[in-house]
C-alpha cells in the first residue's frame, strides 16, 4: 500500500509538472494587456507614483520614458487593448494591493464604448494577466456573458490550440524580449500615417454613456477617491476623434466634475502640444514615437504643475525607470536610423555605441570604391582596394575606428552567439568569384547584389535595428 | 453529459470518491442515483422512459421466472405471452421514439410517389440518447430469463442499475445479464482499492480520450467539410474523407467503449470488450467479430440463432444473415441509408458464402500461398476497402447522396490534389493533418499490439518497465491537453453512437 501511494504521488507529481510546463508555454503572451499586469507584479511595492490606466490610447500615447527623463516621474501604464472600464476597475483594484500612487491618470477613451461585452481576444488580454483571486474571477465574469464563463475558466482551454503559433518567447518567457526587462507598460509605435486633425472643440452636446461603462467609470473614480488618491481623467490626442466621441467625452467630463476630478481632453490642446498629425500619428487612434514624446512632454508638465509628484531621478530604488527610458530612447534611435535615406545621416547614426555592424562588399563593389571612401573611413573599412569582403565592427568594443574582423581572400566564415540571436558571416569563393552572406537566425540579409550590404544589430533591443544596402548600380541609392 | 465534457470530469471523480467511502451496502444505490443523474443531464423527462423499460422488464422477468419451474404447456404459453407483451412494450417505446418519424416520412414519400397529396404530422420529440442500447440490454436479460439461462433478478435496485449503469448507458457496450448482473450482485464485496485494476482502468480511459479528442474529432473536421458539400469535390478529397470517416467512427465509438470500460473497471466492474482491432480483419465476417462485438453477439444470440441460424440450409442462412444485417442497419439509425449500409454488409457475407467454393478452387488452381504475409495483407486490404465503401452509405445523408458520392469518386478524378497541397484545404491545415497522421500511427501501433499479441493497450503498458508505462501515459495525456479538440474555438462533436 505504501509503495502504491509513493508511486501514485510520484506519477501525479511528474504529470502536474509536465502539464504546468505546457500551460506556461501555451499561455498567451500579449504585450497589450497581459504583460502589463505580469510585469507590474514584479515591481517593488509603492514605487509607482503615477499610475496610468486605460486602453491602447494610454499605452501607446503616453511615453513613460519621457515622463521619467524630463520630470523624474515614476509612472506605470496598466492597460489593455480596447480595455473596457470594468476591466480598468479590476486592474486598479489589483494595483492598489501593492501600490499607493500619488496620482491616478485614467485615460478615458473607453468611455465611448457602447457594448455589453467586447471580443474574446480582448477579454483574454484584459483578464488573463491577473493573478488568481476573487477579483480575477469577478473580472472574467463581468467581461463575458454568464453562459460563456466556462469558456474562459480554466484559462488553458482558450489557448491550448496555440501550438500552431508557438515561438521563442513561449519557451523563454519575458526573458526572450529585452523590451520587458524593465517595462513600464509603454509600447512605442513606430509607424507613421499622415493624417489631418479634426477640430471638435465646438461640440457642446452631451450623449449619455453606455450604462455599464458609466457604472464602472464611476466605480473606478470612487475606488481611487476611497483611497484618497487624486485622479485625473485624460483623453489623449488622436486623429480619429469625432463629434460623437466628443459628445460622450462631454458627459464623462460632467461625471468627473461631480467627483471633483480633473478632466483633461488633450485634443483641445494640439497647438500647445505641438502635435501635427501629418508626421506624428501612427494611425487614427495612436500617436507615433514623435507624437507620443511631444504629448508626454506636455502631460508631464501639466501633471507637475497641478499635482504633487515626486522627482525620483537619481534614486537607486528607481533605476529600472532609467533603464526603461534608455531602452525607449534606443528604440527611437533605431527608428530614426531606419528612416534615414541620406548616406551622411546614416553614417552619423551608425556610430551608436550599442551597435554591432556586419558589412559585406558584394558584386563589383570593392574597398577601393571612391564614392564610398568617406563611408568606409567612418567605419574603418580597409583592405585591398581591388576586392570586396566581409567586415565586422563592434562600436563599443573597438572604441576606435579599427574593424574587429574582416576577410577579403579565401573562404571565410564567422559566427556570433548573441543572447537573442545567432549571426553568421560567410565569404565563399567559387571559380574566382566571391559571394558574401550575412545571416541572422537562418535568414539571409542582402539588399543589393552590387554594393554594400549592412546589417545593424542593436545590443540594447537585441534585434536587427536596420538592414540596408548601398546599390552601386543605382547611383549609390540606399535600398531597404 | 459527454465523457469529454468538463461536467463529466467533475462528475466522475465525485461519484468515484463517494463510491469508495460509503458503506458497501449503499454502493449499488449510489451508482443507481449517479446513473440516473448522468442520464437526466441530457433530458430529465427521458428518465421516465428508461424507468418504464426497467419496470416492465423487471416485472415480466419475475413473472416469467415464477412460471419457469412449472413446465406445463399452459405455463409455457403464459411465459411466451408475457415475453411478447414485454417485447412489444419495449420495442414499442423504441419504435415510437426512434422510428416514428422515419415511418411517417417513409409513408409520406410513398404517397408523394403515388401523387397522393397528404401532409402527415411528424412527432416533435427528440431521440432519447442511448435508447437502443438500454432497450436491447433489457430485452437480452428478459430473453435470458425466458430461456432459463439465468434466474430473474429480485433486487429492483440492482436490476435498475444493470439497465442504467452509467459508464455504458448511452453508447454501450450492450452488456449481457450473465456478465454485468452477476458482477453487480457482488458489488458489495468488490475490493475497491486494487492498484493494478485502477491503473488499468485509468489507462483505458486515457487511451479512449486520446482516440476521441485527438483523432476522432480532428478527422471529423475533414469528414464534415467534404461530406457536407461532396458535390464540390473530386476523387482524392472524397476518398480521403471516406478513409477519414472510417477512422473517425472507429475512434469515436471505440473511445466511448474504452472510457466506459475504463471507468467501470476503476469501480471494480468488468465490461465486455467491444472492439478488437477491427480494421485488421481479414474478411467481413471477421470484421463483425471485431466491431461492436456486443451488438454483433446480441444479434447473433437473440435474432440470428432463433431465426434458425445456419441450421436450415444455405438459402435460409443467407436470408437470416440479410435479416440480421438489415436490422443492424435499422438499429443504427432510422433512415434508409443505414438500412442500405446494413444490407451491404449482409450482402458481403452472403456473397462470400456463395463464392467460397470458387475462391478455394481459384486459390488451388493458381497455387496461391495463403500462409504468407502478402495474402493476409491482401485479405485485410480488401476487407478494409469493402468496409470503407459501406461507410459511405452510413455517413451520407441519404442513399442518393451516397450513390452520387461514389459516382463522383470514379467520374471526377483529382489525383493532383494529393501532390499540390490541395488536401490541406479540407478543413485541416498541414500541421493538423500531420497531427492526425502521427496520432493514427500511434493507433495503428496499439491495434498491432492488440492483433498480434492479443492484449489490450493497458495490459501491454503494464507489462513494460515503469518508465515506459509512465512516459506513454504522460505523453498521451499531454497530447490530449495540447492537441485535443476542445475549447470554445471547437465545435464539440458528440459521440456518433449516441444517436443509436
């Protein structure tokens, strides 16, 4: 009997371990919703001074890096994709278990919602990140119709079919992406869509909020009030605003006034912010990296002027905000590099200390190409002027203009085992003609057959920051 | 409450836990309560039908048994009358609920063919789940008592449990009174904690879930896609769907029997084997000795043999065979295409009997070696092809659809689809097809073990070293968790045999 019990226990233990691992692998790993919560749990207690709640309008428009860098605000965006206010309420409830912020910013875009329930993927994104507790159960129950509760609890049945889409992060978790190392909930949108601003400031009409939305809008404000935490309701700028939206915001503003809560519709301050949707919008709902920096500068200034918010810069307990800020800055630098079309501008940006450069001179392009000499000189490319070759440069390691490694003659290959990726450079001779290959995780990067191919690997974001070619056959045009 | 539902995952452990701890005397009544709860989870009203069937057969059996000791003509006649009355009531309920609309529709069709305008009213009730199973089980018991093979059961609780025992209530196997009732008599002395028995039952359940959730329900996606619009497909897709259906119905029905046998075994009750590597059969007769064994043997014992079996000449034997298979077809469903399916199987057997001398002569003349692998393989392959052909009639909506389906196989060749990836557009992506293929390979291996070593998967695994047994079971559970067809994105397939 004793042996049997030991056997059963061991078997069940192994089985549970295997199933738990499978659950961990298959869990949905969305940045927009789930990671906001899971990384929030890892923060030290009472380190968030400004807690920002809301939908993607919060986590794409408010740049936590800017708030930190310019004002020393330790902010965290706890949001989810199209997050309904009932989920915002439970996110706040969960947040207040470990944090006592100096200010709560409630991004109020979702006051315009007019549905009892949102789509399944958003229900998952806005609830599955929560730790198991009665609040999580309540959050799921309020998010889905009663007859469908069993489809969301247990969670596993929702995501076990993900075997067709598994990727590295599913096995390595948040460690697979440095974005989440010191994440503060902000996702920087790099897209640019030229749009025009719409002036709806003249709309004074008021449309009642959807009943469920209004209930949880009020409950969220009341919860903050109960804890004596100041609240501001913010509508961040977006190009897709309409008269209908504005009429709903007017009602939301009235409700906020009932609670003596500030209501800031930033759409009325586009000029002061400096927003120009021609270059600052990612899409009709979100700002891009240029727009979110401008808006966050404006917002930080507003918050500093209207509320008592600590400046944590220099405090060792808040180093992760600095790292987050550095990360975002690096993301933006990478984007600026990708957008550069002039060789001189690219040359300047390539000197970033965080870059590893993998360069190949292909086809008829040689180290002696006269028009490329300034470019070669800036990267330290040397060698026989009659030949091409493959070159590797680590800006931080060399500290000089010398290349760390290059090859022009004979077969050559070199491998780099980086944390997140494997890179390889090869130079293969065939009947007197050389072919060069730059490969990242089995994907070859080659933009031109005749010219210079450059792969820029960024050590901060642990990703290929840019890959471009200088096509000698097309008047040295930059090709991406 | 489906075996593959969350409800059953909660229901079974609760039933089991209480079954293990309550006083021995209460075990039967507890299982009876659980069985009725299980059945009523579909439709509480239909519990009245099973209760009526139980009461009628219980009382009739007692009355018949009371007359058995008196061997006079009068008593024999009385017994016969009682038996016929009970048969009439039970088959009447079955006929009304299962075949009522079929008869009405058939009459309507006939009238329409005769240009007679009539709109017969149809019954608007649902088919009670498992009615064919428990009716046949109760009638088998009654006939056994009538024949004097067993004594009538006096304990009403035990008898009611025999009819409604939840693991096999709605989709078999159709148990025999000699097997199940005698075990239920000893239920209070069953040693509940027997690690080997419980392990064996649990392995059967796991394998059953694997067959149902990983194979049957995945194959069903392809089958439904093609059969629902067969007019849009050519030979490759239609053949593939027919093959997939043979896999689906085997895994669907076989899995139910395995889960039933496994759950019963955990509770200390052995159910009869219902499937024995059926697609390894070397003749259609052999197939029926391996497929739905509990129904085949029921029809043999209570229909074929009473009709005279093979004792009254070749013609009579052929007629009896056809009757049995037509009844079998009708038992499977109230529609002519099921009757056609049964008829085809009956025809296979009759034809095999009549052609046997020719076949033997041919073998002798051509000096064919019948002991080698190639001959056995050919027999298995031909049997499988014949069975798959008949399955088309079983799965199609009606006979004319079946014929059109078969016609398209021959008239719309699309062999290129096997090479250009076209088969991955039939509801299953490439990865889903790979999972289906790999799972089917595992099923093939398990059936090989069953066929060659003559032991079931649980016994085979329990003979291996512990690490292998655990590895196999854990991998199967993991595959069910990961690749099982369940969850909101999946339209859960009922066990096919529930409709019978």
